[in-house]
C-alpha cells in the first residue's frame, strides 16, 4: 500500500466556511482518508502543529501576531502550502476593517455593539494587527485555491492532483467570490 | 459603405484580414472572431482607451497600443496574445484589485462581474502587489441606485452612457490616476442631483458592482447587457 501523505488544515481569520466545504466532499472523504492522514486540524484533537507535513490547507486571513507566528511555523513544516479560500488568497471579508483605525474597530466590536460593556480586552488574547493580510503577504504560497468558499469539487480535485504529484489547474475552475 | 472609404489589409495573429480604413484594430479583430479582452470598451459608446486590457503588439513599434483606439494601417502586423501582453494584462488586473476594495464574496454583482470574470480569463491566481485598502465611500443617497467607489474601476462607461446616450451628463470624473473618482453633478450627492433622469443606463453598463440598483443583495445584481446594443440599433434605425 502506498504511504499516506500528511494533511493539515488550519483555520485562522475566516468563518470556517472553507472547512464546511471540505466536509462537503461527502463520501469522497473516504477517498481523501485513503490518500491522506489528517495530522492537524480543527477537526482533530492535536495541539501542536507537527513537522514534515505534506499538504496544508490554510483557511483565513492573517490578522493577529499569533497568526503571523503560526503561518511562519506552518510554512517551515509544510511541503505544499495551499491558500484555502478567498480570505487566505485576498484577505477578503476580514480586510473590510482595514481602512478603519484599529481603535475604531475595537470600539465597534466591543463597545458599540455590546450595550453595557465598557471593557476592551487587551490581555491574554492575540494582538490584532493594524490590518488583515492575505497569507502570501508573509510566506510563500504554493497553490491558491480561490472561492468563498471553494467548492467541494475543487477541494477534492486539488487534494487528489497534489497527491498524484501534479500541479492542480485551477485558473479556469475557480474564481473569487 | 460609400465608395470613398478605402480598404486596408493587415495581419492579426497571423491571419490576413480586410478592414475599412476608419476601423480600429479591436473592431476588425472582433469581426473576424479574434478575441481581445476589454473592460472600458463598450460597443455603442465612444472608445476611451482607459482600461488597457485591449493592448496589442504591432510589429515595428516597441510600445503596446490599445486596440480600441488604434486605427488600422495597410500592412500592419498585429499580435493580440503574446506572452508579453499576457503578462501586462495580468499585472494590470492585479493593480485594479489592489487599488480598491473589491471584496467579491459580498458584492451584489458576484457572479455577474466583468472584473471577476476577467481575473479568471487572464489566469490571475492572486494579487502580487500589496493591497492599498483605501477608505472610500458609498453614495446611497439616490432613491433607486447606489454608487460604491470601493468597486469602481474608473472605466467611465457610466459617464459616457449618461452623456452620449441619455444626454444628461450627470456623471463625470474628478482627479487623476489613483485618485480618480466618479462624481455626480458638481461632486454633490447623487440623491440631490437635478440632472439625473433616473434612467439607470449607468447601472446596466457598469462592468462591476460599483453601480447597482438599491436593495440588491449579494449575487443579485445581474446587468441587462443587451440594453446598449438595443438602444444603439434603434437609434440607427431612426437615423
């Protein structure tokens, strides 16, 4: 039997919709599980990002100091890094805060929308960056899988192509949005 | 065709084609089924040469020229899709995306947008340039339409249709380059415009979600693309 590849999936500043779409590959999950071992994911209980990962699906924009550390670590340990969905590829919806001052973002998020609350937490939580960035702003990305979310078909296709040692041809299959 | 119009012969993508001397390269290419991508060009409006997507190479000229603004010449050798052109088109498109806040996933025109489709066509995997995230407003003062500067590519189709077809000239542009903005009247809110006839032609020629009908949600704003060709045809029939 062919040796299984190690697959990690990561959820940073996104809505988890891309992961929902991954689960949407439905019964083909069995095929995915035959090719890949999922070694790190919101779907499995592993705390630390492992070494020597073959493929990482990275959902979400990079929005905090912790995200930056994480994405650098992921890059170091991953052979093929996939920017998984529009937030990872373009910074998408998380970037809609980018043209506001951070101070105003906090005010809106914690005070104006929560009547009675007068605390903006600033300890023991990741520090928000001035802006939300696409993944390739910080590290080299090997495959850009567009879509909000990418379709289950395209996720499945991409995972199979990479496992077969081919470069997925995504330009005509995918688009933003 | 009057007898005084001369015919020119030229080569486009290694094909011999004939053209009237007053035709542009783009017109001739399209007549012959050669596809050149465009964003600001729209048949029925005067050419503008702004979007630069229709650039072509002409043998003997080091410059890339916009085919919508370049008239044919005898013996011209035109290439429409070389590696150099493809590279420039992709770069240009990436600049469009980096200059404004085109968030496709939450756009009324998602799925109907010419910019979105063009990105796919030129095989743009991502934007290499840093995004600028400019702080831009949305003019929602008009009772029927919305102007969202975040999604505007300054193609000026709206300005031209308002002026040339509707004859109202409510829309215009101010400032230059990266600061260029679509304005209504003398840069007053659209809702206060005394010249706008509420015809909506601007909305339907807009290639993106920059001009939409009020109340349209994500992916609901398909444009009536046949509107302009229909109006032009009717006008020609009456002339």
